[in-house]
């Protein structure tokens, strides 16, 4: 069992930046650094969608429409993954969820994520 705790969400004006963090911990006390980690988001009335994922070695995958505004990174020693979000737009407003899965590919698809965080709200005002 892996627990994921997100932080860093909040309110920001369009054009601003936020950095989300997700701390992972395993019930067994073992490191979670072997897992691939990802970020998804869900806006009101919409389906949860993939944003970015990263595996233990640092290989990354982004949604095709990323436009270079979002950057995912991780610190294996801290079992933490980050999502740096720049040039935020009102349409980025959503609850952002941290996810964990066995592989980079599975961390990029809603149907194959093994663990989810509770989510953190990001609100971008125009």
C-alpha cells in the first residue's frame, strides 16, 4: 500500500506559477522510489486527464498539449515528485491528483494507476 499526499495547490492569477509536490510513503516503510509517478487533473464536469509522468530513472512523459508550461521532476531520496506549472491559464483550473504505478506507461493512463492521492485544488483566475 502506497500513500500519496499532495501539497502546493492554491489560487493564482493567469500567467502565474505554482509548484505541486507529492510525497509518497509505503505502509511497509520501504522506499517508493521504484514506482513511476504521475500527475492528473480533473476539472468540474470533466473526466480526469493525464498531465505528466516520470519513472525512477527520470524518463518523462507529458500530455501532447503540454506546450512546455509544465515540468515534472522527482527526488528519489525524498520519495517526492513535483509538478512545476508556469504561465498558468484559467483552463488549468482543476483538482490535481498525484498517481503511482509500476511503469511510466501505466502512470500515464487513468485505468492503470495503482494508487491515487487525495488531490489538491488549483484555481487560476483571469
